[in-house]
C-alpha cells in the first residue's frame, strides 16, 4: 500500500496517475480518479484524449464527470 505522504503533490503531479487510474477495472478507482480530474483539473492537468475515452465508460458517473471536465477545457 502507498502512504499518502508518498503520493504526488498538486494536480499537475497527480494527473498522470489519475489518468492511468481511468483504465482500472475497479469502478471505485475510476470514479474517484475522474472526480479528482474534474475537481482539480484545468489546462495542463486535464488530458482531452483520456477524458474522451472516459465518455465510453459503462458507469454513468464516470461519463458525467468526463463530460464536465471536457466542458471545463472547452472541448
């Protein structure tokens, strides 16, 4: 298990790990990752390609926050 103190600090540092988490088989991991990207993301943090792929997620919450994050980017 990774200790919280070992996690990247700030949205830019955490973004690659959150984007990778969108491909998880674990629904809770995907939901938390997309929420964090939506909540803390912006230009330089959000990845339009990853968010567009998340629009195809089977979970409606993941799709909703992917769409909201893309709107934030203006995509």
